[in-house]
C-alpha cells in the first residue's frame, strides 16, 4: 500500500514550529540571563542540585522549570500576555492571587489563616509578657490589608475574624482598631503599604488611644517621584504609577544599629538614595533595620517602644510630636532575646505592637522562639 505523502501545509507548519523553537533556543544561548528580575524584585532561581534522589522525587525538574522560566528571553512580554488573557479575555477575578480594583488598585489576596494568626499573636504575647514586669502601657494593633476597602467582594483578608483571633490571645493588653480610620485612599495603588501623607487619621487614632493629644505640625509635603510598588511588577501589565511623597519633619535625630559594629550610628529620617533602589519604599527609615531610635525633643518626655514591620517606617515619624523618643524594634531582623542588650526599657513607658496582615499570616518571621 502506497504511503500518503505529507501535504505542503503540514510541512510548512512543521517548519515554522521548528524555526520558532530554534530561534528561541539560539536567543536563550546568546542573550545573557538577568542577574535580577527587576520587575519582580527578586533574584532568578538558581540551577538546582542534581542528584539521584532529586531526579527520582521530581524536585529537580520542578526547580529546573523555575530556573529555565526565569531566564527565558522576553519573559516580561510573555508574562504580560498571560495576565492580559487571564484578566481581560477570560475575565477571571485574579491571576495567581493578584487582582485589580478601581478603588484600591492592584493587590494580592491575603487570606486570614486562623492557625497562622493565632501563632503570630502568641509570639507577640511572648514579647509583651517579657515587658509586663516593667509596668509598661502595652497596646497592639493590626493593619488591615487594603483589599477590605475594595469596591467589590475580595475573598481574602477578613478583619473581623482576624481581630477575634488576636484578641482571644492578647486579652491582657489593649487593642487599638485601625479599620475605621483608614480607607482605600490610605494605601498606594501599586503596593501593599500605606501612604504616609494620607494616614494622619490613623496616627491620630493611635495617639488618642494611648492617652495623648494629637500633635501634627504644618509639615511640608516633599514629592520623591513616581512610585511603582511591588504589585506593579508582579501583575506584569502597564499600570499608572503612584506618587511617593513624605512629610518633612524637622528636628529629629535618628540612629540606626550598625549590625557590624553593634553600635548606634546617626542616619537620615528619609534616605533619598534608596528611592532609586530595588524598593523605593525603603526611603522611609532606610528600609529593613533591626533597631532604630528617633529623638524629637518633645517636651512630654514620653517614650514609645514600637514593635513593627515595614509599615512602621512611615508611621513612626508621625508620632514624634508626642514622644520625645521612639525606639523601633523589628523582630524579623533581631531576636527578642537580644533586644535588651541594645535597648534600655524605661519603666512606665508605652509599647505598641503593630503588624500588617502579611506578618500575621507568617508567624515564623518574628524571632521570639
């Protein structure tokens, strides 16, 4: 029986497919891979360790796929096309957990994991209990994820459930709710953080709850420039930038713990150089830092010990009109057992534990165990 010859159309289709594969293969050989995935603010995946066990378990191929995808040419173009198809063609609510909302911009679903929230609250309680013998005024609060202010239902963070879990663990201390003093406009549209210039209401609420009158000067608003937050790169689609601005508060002396010399050294309140770095939000108090002190010379003589995450970097300057000294403690970067080596706690002072929902969903980041 005579074999049927392939049609010219089939030959051309095969040739085109082989050609496209060949072109991308050659491009991936000659185009140097990126050292940093700037749009996603991370390093590309490393080549996985090759062993018999990793091959048999399948972990080698799984990690190799991440390695290859991170180095593929025109990666961001393909990511943008994928996101466009998922959100605008298929009309799905999210793409890999990322959503778009007219009210709050781009965000990420952050579900209230009851187990994680309880474990984080227990770690906060351990830190609070360690100060209870000093007759401190201890408060705590949670920064709600911006999805709660979206114009449509987002099946993610649930503020009522979160508050109930946390209060069930930290019942010995005073809770300060922030939900009513925030809004969709309090947050950047391309990032998870709040905008310092739009959160004086939340700062006033905190101060009032801690028994202080709100003291805000007539501060100048300084515009640093366009700001594309972490979600702008992750969603891969063109988005309008936010404007990152800060309030110029004069007369503050800021000191940072140098992790090499273990001494406090003076530094800027706003680090302009970091605005052009990987994360422009690091302009506030120089980004991730274990210990910082801010001295304002306020006549009250009151001190505040602020246990915080990155949100606290933009919050702390707004509290300096009341407190003569604020000590910021970030337990993500220093263990609780080491804090007393560098911080002299003044009995009778105020203590505020304030963390975002992201931290409450990741208890292991707080070093208290």
